[in-house]
């Protein structure tokens, strides 16, 4: 009976640890998915993109990506997920 209880306790703690790791990986993926999308759109060879002629388009895109990542991290911290 004691060995079975110890085994259940071990498996439960292992499962909890695996859930924590999965949660962190999910949060990291959730932060990087929109950034990857924006980088993918701007990485394509378009002939007619109006913002390509603007001087501040590249820094604005980087700022937008940084803002999205910061807001998502802030949101996750407020929810106490990280």
C-alpha cells in the first residue's frame, strides 16, 4: 500500500511539472506567433507595398512588434501565468 501511494505521489508531481513546462512553452509560442506573422508578411517580395516607401516604416514595424510582445507579457503577468 505504501509503495503504491508513493508511486502515485511521484506520478502526480511529475505530471504537475510537465504541465508547468507545457504552460511556459505555450506562453512563449503565443508571444512569438504574431511576431512571426508580421515578420513573414514583411519578408515577402511585394512590388506594391505603400509603407515600403516611407522612411520610418521599418522602425515602426519593429516598434509594433516590440509593443505586441510587451503587451502580451504584461497580460500574462497580470493573469499570473508567468
